[in-house]
C-alpha cells in the first residue's frame, strides 16, 4: 500500500517567512532561518501517526537570479537536520516557465515516490499551496492563515493559525 503523506509548504509553514507589503518571502540565508517553536512537536506527532512528511516548495528566486541554488539547498539541509522530514521537493522555476512542478500546478505532489493521495493532506500558507493540493486530489487542504494580502482561488478544507493546530486537526481524523 502506498504511504499517506502530509505535504508541507516550507516558507510560512515550517519556517518563518519574512513578510513585506503583505506578501511572504523566503529567508535569504541559513542565518535568517527561524523555525517556530510549535513546529518540531507538530511534525513529530504527524510522523508518529504514520505520515510521510514531504516538503513541497516553490523557490523562484533561483531562476530569477536573486538567490543562488546553494542557499536554498543549505536552508533545506538545515531544516532536514533539525526536523523529522522525509523528503524535499523543490521547484526552482518562475510562473513564466510554465512547468508542472510550480504550485499551483500539482506536479510536486505527484512526483515519485507516489503517495496515497486519498489519505494525504496538503498544508500551506498561500493560495498556491491550497490549489495545488486540490488539483492533486488530496483528501484535505489546510491553510495556515497568516493574514497575507492575497486572495484564495479555492477554499481550503480548514483554516488554522499554526502547524500545531493543523497537526491536531489531522490527528483527530485518523488515516484509514
């Protein structure tokens, strides 16, 4: 049987996303990386319940020439060392590239190894994450509402204020 996954956006979900003009951004370096205090326990609870924890993140600053790929990889490596994450799936493209891996396209959620999407969940902090989850066909989408100044294109299954709340919501609805 395929494993169930909790797909997690990176910036704004498992690490703090600096906000400028109502929009979230990626940290510019490992030194700027901050993991909210509730994240390690929330991830450990999901992992203990049998979910694979898969980070799915857009990092268009690489294609745009604003950030070296090595910085993104160093941030991911630091997160992997601190947190019980199983996998990172990264899209380095911009919207104009038209790739299938850039959220809101579902490609990052559909890449091998495949997961049981009927038992999987997508957690994000932006419309792109929620739409990608819906388009991939996951059982639920959870928006961590950070109050950004952007509209949603589809409604999430539920809105919460933190990853800890998202984990509690998932764990109250066990996978079958």
